[in-house]
């Protein structure tokens, strides 16, 4: 009996030596701050308060990253040609992968003026992301376009699996194109999001890659649903959906890699507290 107790105590001491001071940090939670927000204590406090209230988390236990204007410009430059300065990146996001049964996005509609939760969900699904709960806000009114870069960055941080650049570009292109259509044409954001989702599903189901065929599918959809959208917008949307369809090989590659992480119960390196305690109990049973 004494030998079992001694071994158990040594195991617990070893456990204490292995666990770092920051052990309380939840590796399945990451918050990404827009550069402008992170640099202003009042702005940061505002978004932190939103995350705490909405996600019921202790941000002291959450890893954080800063999304810079340079990172956003790398994406937007090739899509819209827009360039943002370091005082224009407000949108911030929190990813909670503990809730990984379904993909859910909660958007602070009082601050995010263009991109809706359904738009984020559609773009994330285009990137092969189908689980987790994402919260998006900003300290001031913002379109929400830059948040997608932070969200995908957060997924990479939590899972330690890199999203292929081609996939990131396609997902971001989808967000930027929808934002542009909403702002230029005044199309209802929810209607547009449903259009994109339905057309993507049909294109994927029929394995369509031809641009003109995608244009015809969109035209039929807008006519049947009485959506007012210009020919130019339809062409841009067709380009975006075609791009999403063309990167499906890379999307499937990413999904296969990240599914290993999710199926292993969000563990890394095979270490788990349950396993350690089971091992300790094997020495102490019967005491």
C-alpha cells in the first residue's frame, strides 16, 4: 500500500512540474483583435465586454492574436484593390471550438453593418470549416469584411492546421464580393446570402465549373425570387462561385487534415488529463 501511495504522489508531483503556469488557458479558444481595436484600450475593453457577455468566457484564459492592416491588405488588394491603414482595422472575433457540433456565428449587428452571420457561415463552409462558434464585433461601425481573416487565423491557431492560401482567397473573395453588392446595389443581405448558398450548393452538386453556366444558374435564381441585382453583380458573383468550386481539391485536403484534430477530441500529441488520472488510479485502486 505504501508503495502505491508513493508512486501516486510522485506522479502528481511530476504532473505539477509538467503543467505550465498558464495551464488555465483554453487552447480551444482564440480571440483575434483588429489592429486598431487592440491599440486603443477603450476599444479593446468594448469588444472584450461583448465576448465575455455573449460567450460566457474568461478572457484571461483565452489566447489572443492581432490582425494587422498588412494582413488584411494582402487579401483585399487582390480582390477589391482596396488598401487599409493601421487605424482602420476594427473588426474582432472570438472562436470557441469547444462547441464544435455545428458551425454558428453570432454577429454584433449594432456594430457590424454589412456582413451577416449567414455570410460568414457561407464563406467559412467554402473553406471547409463546419464546426465551432464564432462571435464578431467592433468598437465602432464597421463592414465586418476584415473579420474573416481573423476568424480563419483563429482556426489555424486552435487546430494547428494551415488553411491553403487558395482556399483563404476564395472565402475572402466571397465575403468582399457580397459586401460590395450589398453596398452598391442595396440588395438585402439575407436574400443575397441565401442566393449565394443555394447557387453554391447547385454548382457543387452538378460539379459545374463553366462560368456561363454559373451565370445562367444565378440569373434563373434571381428571376424566380424577384431579386434586383445588376448584370455586373451577377458576373462578379459568378466569378466568386467559380473560384470556390475550383479550389474544392484544396478544401478537401484541408478538411481531411483538420478532421483528425476534431475527431481526436481537440487533443494535441495524445496528452489528456483523463488519461493521466486513469494512469494514476491504476496505482491507487484499493487504497
